[in-house]
């Protein structure tokens, strides 16, 4: 096995131990370099919108001179947009950070149906989504890493919110056992007002893909016109 030396300042930034960092690099994640650079530059990324907010507030206060009512309205819009951007950048950075926290896989028995239903409840919290289920009436007990499964489902949930940013509409969720694997699907249609554009740099896509790989499964997104289907499957590990 090749010896890979990890710089100390890089480890401090990512929160990884030298051993776990080496494992991730040897695993060959295709966007590892980009994500690590993104993580290390998190403060730099958030600085511009923060500066815009501060300077716009100074101008709005009149310290730099009088402003008209029209200018005040424009400044409030700029502040609102910058705060919105800052909030989403922070959420993205925190999500990416959670993927790289040092984690040892622990297998436990749990009901995947209940876990999916619990995660889906966040879709209706402070939102107007209608969630329709196609899941077994009885428990589907699997043996896997519950923490990683929950993180994977959280990433899928965040993607649904991006596809339907108005927080309205119908979300279809299905869970089924296919052979020795469990398959989970989140399906919906995009908002006409805010068409969703899938980006290869989307942190939630990276998170879900990486976690599915860690669980020795797969992850995919299928688009058909306005319909989107987010799927993941991973093997059920029996005792």
C-alpha cells in the first residue's frame, strides 16, 4: 500500500485523523480534492455575502449620506438576498463537513421503514408538502449502520427541497426489499416557477453518493421531463 502523508494543517481543517484521511484518499472518491478545497475555503466562501450585508446596512443607515426610498428598497432586497445566500452556503458547508467526520461503522438492527418515515417527517415540518407512502405495513428490520443511513436519507431529503423550493407539492416515498437489498425512492416533480438544475458540484449529491458507497450500495437521480426520482439501495446485512 502506498504511503500517503497528510499535511497537519489539512487535517485540522477537515477534522479527520491521519488514518481516516488516508483511507478516504485511497478509496479514490472522484471529487475528494474539490470537496476538501471547498471545505478548507469555507470561511472565504462566506466572506463576500457577509461583507455585502454589512456594507449595505451601513449605506441603508444613512452614515454614508442620505438615501432615497427607492434606494432603501433596493438595499433591503440586496440584504435579504445576501442573507439567503449566506444561510444556504452555511448549510452546504455543514453538510459536507458531516460526511468527513471520523466515523467507525457500527452495525445494529433497526426498522428501515420507521427510519424512512421519521426522516420524511422533516419534509412536512414548516412546509406544505403532501407525502404519499408506498412502504410495507410491517417492519423491515435490517442490520446496517444507522447513523450513515440517516445521513444518506437526510441528503435525499435536502435534494427534494431543492427540487421543490416553494415547499409545496406531492412527494412519493417508497421502501421495498429487492432480493438481499433494500431500495428507497423519493419521487416528485419540479416547481414550474423554479426549475431545478442538477449540478455535479451539488454537496447533497456528493454526500448521498459517498454514503451509499460507504454502505456498499448505490445512489442515483433520474429525470424524465419534469419528474425527478432519487433512489438509493444498499445490501441488508444479516446476523
